[in-house]
C-alpha cells in the first residue's frame, strides 16, 4: 500500500526508484480483512479496477459493523449498527428529535442501510458504476490475495521493484540515520530513504533507531486474539457487515468472504485464560474447537513515540497497533502513507521540517483512533464481569475524549466538535456509537415545526431503507452473477 501511494506521487520522477524488500522467512499476521469506505478512493487512485478486486480477493461488500451484546440485557437492545451511510437523512440532523422521543427503535434505524443490512442485501445494483453503490460501502477481502493484487499493481503501473530478502542487520550513517541493510545471505545494500513495514518487530524504527513504543494498554484492556478460518458453502448467505459480538472479557469478530469466514476472539488475558477464550470462541462457532485449530496473536496496544525518524518512516504494525474493532490498521496505514507521499522529501535538508509536521499529524490521528476504539468500551452499561467494570469505571481516558463526553452529555455532537481534518473518525461515526449505546445526552426542546419535519424525515428514511432492501439483490446472488459473467467473458 505504501509503495502504491509513493508510486502515484513519485513514479514520474526519473531520480526516484522504489523497491519493496519482502522476507519469505517472516510470517505475516494475515487477518486484516475489513476496511472502511475510504479504501474505494484509494484503490481508484492506484488505478485498480473494482471488478479486478472483486474477482481476485474473495471480496464481499461491507455496509458497516453490527455490534451485539455491548450493552446489558436490561438496556433492551441486543445490537446496534455502525453503518457507513449518513445519520443525517436528507442532510438533516435528527439526533435531538430521536432523543426527545425516547424511542424504542435503535438510533441506527435512521440509516438507509439498516434494512438491507438486516436482509443480507448487496449495496450495489447491477447497473452501479465502479466504486459506487445504492448506499456507501467498503469491503471484506482475503488479506493475502489483496496484498498480491496491490503488489502487482505497484510493479506494473509504477515500476516498483520487488526483492525477496531477509534483513539481518542495519548499518547506521554518521548522522544516526539508516545507511544500509545487511541481508541474511551477506549482501549489503544502501538506499536513501526507508519505509519500515516490518510489523510488530519494527526492525528499522524500533530496532536500529531505537524509537520508543508508547504503551496504551491502560486504556484498552484487550491484549490477545484467537483466530480461525471457517469454510462457507457456495449457497450460504453473505452478511454485508462485520459482526462484533461482545463477551465477558472482549469480543468476537466474524468477517464473511465468498469462500470462508474469518473469525477472531479478542480478549484480555488478565480477565480470561486462553482456555476460557477457546470455550467462548467454541460457543460462538457452534462446535468445540481444539487449541491446534486456532492461532493465538498477542496484541500490544500503543504507537511509536515518533513515526518518522531521520530517513525512516514506519507504517502498519511497525507504526502502532490497536485492536481491530473498527478496521483501523489498514485505515491508518492508508492515511499516513498518503500523507508521506504528498510530502515526500527530495533532499536530506528537507527532512527535519517535513518529519516534524508528519509526526504531529500522525500522532494526533493515533490518539483519536485510540479514543474511538475505547469509546465502545467506556460508555457501555455492562457491569456483569470485572472486565466490563474496569473498562467503564477504572480505565483512563484521554483529556480530549473526556472533554468530548462531558460536552456531549449536555448537547449532541456536531461537526464543530471536530476541529481537525485529521480526525479520521468524525461526528457521523461518533453519533452511531454514542446513541447505539444509549449515551445519556440532555434533550433540548424542539418546536412543533422542527419535530414535525424531523418525524417526516425519519419516516421517509425508514421507508427508503425498506424499499432498498426490497429492490437490491442478496449479496451472495450478486457476487455469484458477477463471477459467472466474468467467466463467460474469459476474465
């Protein structure tokens, strides 16, 4: 992804050559299978056709995330959606009206994608153009196949070189930057600038340059995940959303692809043993799992003190990590790689100024991502286990999140509350989570005119959602027809 972003901006410069160095000895995590709508714009910029991505990556459409069991049984709602369609039907803010009604229906009912998500519909029509749907959407895909697709694009479209080698040592320059890499076969190779995409090990930024990691595990308590892939039958329904089902000490993800489901049980080891997590996971899957069927992934929540140090910038897990509740890893990588590409230094003397700004922006982005993920835990009314008690009553909040929640207890969130363009989760995202989880905000008095208008808009949105659900095809049927068409066309 980083190579493609650089390719878009720099491929026409004859003085710049981009090389990806990939190790065959280091395994990949391979569970980053969910995205957010921003990915459509990115793939289009890369020149990747949507059809190619749908055809080659076991891709399915994602209209949002369905959260279940994140509230107590007494709250009345078993689930809520964080959909990608707007919570402002007809461009009108109906939040205060919804609060004033003390409604039985969940806040996400005002989304036009609610009914079609519940009925497993595809968000695209047959006639929809590339990267356009009846409602906004993102994707689920096979992470390995997706990596192959964008690697091929980088090489063919932007002339990126691809080398297989394992870095065994790093030689520093006199000024403390990175001078060269030493591979396992003894070869040494020097470049001018380095991107560290080496995962949790952060070989360059964390290892050679000794950039400290800031631990945020006091804010998000989950630190482990068990992952599993389950085959699906060709005629099974494909849900157009990621399922995030909370349990006693974390949550379970369920990501549907065309040929399988990607499943993961996230948990906090302080509150749940591996054996208990396996039991929780087995109950969800519907059969007794054996320990050798699953893969355990340790998770260290936090990010680097700096993301750009000397002539090195880190991306992905080398940059930071937060549990995958809102598909954040690909999102932050996409954002930060695009930022670097648009401000790439042509001279060493440019690095101090550009890196200072870059570090400020990416740090702000990471801090707000941590805020948004923590929000799902800290405003829950669950108190049935010590994990949920600690998440809601004892974990530290950032000053920004604390201020926002205090402000939103008085008045509903507005776009004015998000003063930075680098809040990659904005007011619409927060509205769905806050009021999906029944966050208490003082209602304001509305005039009869305002109430009548809002009531009409909400009812129109509900009818539109149901109309779309009746009009659009089941996702499995849409994707099957696409594959059949491509096969007939010899693609």
